[in-house]
C-alpha cells in the first residue's frame, strides 16, 4: 500500500519548504508554480515582495536547520550574512537606542529573497533524490480549481499558462495551498460547496519601499529605526550578497515613503537620525526604489472545527499573512514546514490528517500574528475608539513598560527578543523574572545616542 500523493500549489519559499517537509512521507509531490524559475538567483514576478529586504528570524533559522541540517551554512556560503542581535544591529526603539552587546541567543540571516529561494529550492530538490518520494515541478503552470466535494478535496485542476483553455487534473490525497497572499482557495472551496473560512483582517495602512545601494567602502552598521508616535516612519538598513545593502523605508497612511530615487534621502532625513542619512549620502544607488502597499495582516481560520474538507491544507501566507515590515513571513514558512513534517512523522496521511496538520500550522503562526497585530492595531482605520476597560489598560501599561525596559535591560530584552524573533511564545513575557523587573524597576529610557560600538 502506497503512502499517498500530494500536490503543492505555489512554488515559492513556503511551497518549496512544504514540499521538502513531505519528502519521505508520500509517494509523489507535484509542485505547481505559475512562473518559470530563473537559472540564477533573480527577481521574478511571482514573488511581488522579492525586491524588498528579507531576513530569517532566529526561530525560523532553527526550524530551517531542523528541516535541512546545514542549510543555514549553505546560505552563508552563497553570500548571505549572519547577524546576531543585539550585537550586530543598531536599533532605535520608540524610547531611545537599544544597548548592543553579545547575547548569543538570536541570529538572523540577511540576503536577497532571490538567494533565499534559489538556495532552499536547490537543497529540497537534492534531498528528493533517495528520499523515496518522486518530485515533479510544473513550471509555467497555474492552479485553476480544486477537485472533489464539500467533504473531501481529491486534487487540483491546473493548466499550462501557454496552453490556452487546455487543462489537466492532478489527483492527490493531500493538496497543500502555499500560493501566498493572493490565494484563491476560499473561492475554490466555495465552488465545491465547502464553507469559507472565517477571516480576521487588521490593516494599518503601512506602505514601504526598498532600494539597493553599494557603499563606497565596507560598512559595519546594520540599523533599524522603529516608528514612534511623533514620527510614524521607520527604516531598516541591512547587507545582502555581492557587497550590496538594502534600505527599506516605511510609513503609515499619509506618511508612505517615496518611490522616486530623488526623494529617498529626504525621507531618511525626516527620521531625525543623521548617522544613517550621512552614511547613505556616500552610497551609490544600484536600483530604483520599489514600493509595496499590500501590508494587511489577514488570518483565515481553516483551523476552526469543521472548517476544512479532508485532504486540504493551507500554509504560511495562504492561511495567515502578516505585515511584511516585521520580517516574520519566511520564519513562519519554516516553522509551518516543520509542523507539517512532525505531523507526517507521527501519523502519515491517515484520515483526519489535514485537520490535525492545519491546527499545528496555525499554532506555528500564533506568536507572529499576536505580535504583528498588536503593533498594527492602533494604526488601523477601523481601530476601536471605545475607551479601554481596566484589563486592557493594565495590559497596555505592562507591555509598554516591558518594551521600554527591553531596550536596556538584558533580562527583559532577552525575553522580548525570544518572542519577537519567534523563538518562544508570548507567555515568555509573563515569566516571574521578567514581570518583576518590568513592574518594580523604574520605567526605562533607551540610550540618547546610537551605539556605534559593541559593549565590551
């Protein structure tokens, strides 16, 4: 008796990681991708955020390493940068600059999205050899619907993009939707008579732009400037491969960054931080600025009881997508892939597998959802203007003090980074040692000047 067959819709990072998680646990994996992959790492239209700054947060790095041992090292060998927080990142929080010191808990990976995708895809295809799973990649092919009925999905209808109306059926025991923010699965499920998943949306109206630069001389100055109430704009400056650096600028409604190269330095100057501005003046632009506005947080509750037909699973952005400015998406894709593999190792594609796996994938998204929505909700156009009750005021007071103290307190800061880097759940912020320091010590202020050197 075979292990079953799977079809993955979407051949980006999330789909590739899902396919990798399936290796050894199914007989075949068919990866359906609308684009054609470039021979070398390069931007492609199917990854609309591909020109923007991407990082693998430490929680995602650890999941990636568990899925594919040595893959982080392969990325670094290909030109990616390993950055340790808070040692390697100069960060300005709303209450001031954060201290920089060696902590040894959290490393991130920084490179272009094209390099991330190409390196992970090459590793997954290499792992397929000898895994017992046959992998077929259908490039230039789009999924146009699902097969089956309201109770069970049995495959995908697809067609080559150059084949007109001619299509084909791809039978499957499991269909994984990894098609991203623009997933059409709710429509396809409705066509089968299945209920649409309940959705939550929090949209802060944040827009951002990214431009690539080449410094005149090597820099050791990764920088993040977080928005604050009196200046709801931000910036991130990080190295990628080939000696280039990416600058990402962000702003809320009415404060969106420019998409004209001549206006970028003016926006940076408006942040009031001359260190970054003066550095950029010496750098050579090697691309125009590219804008992005689709930044809403959206969660489709496929994990709700009875919400999902058997044989269908949605992962990563197709199920839960975040404001990209927080850099959580790739880490959640890796955490979701790891959750999928653990479910497969426990049971294989038994009856009820999809619902079990969907709950596990949802849990892998919980921390990212809570932190992104918590940061964006005050800026949302439909934000609740009802005066907060006592419980909400207490929550706001506590987490406001905690975020401020994290800038200078190694104990509170470690817990704060554990959560924001997706290495621990929010309960970490309520542990006794963290809570006592947050509540009993004076409200903290960050450093007044950027810490250009690491504390010894």
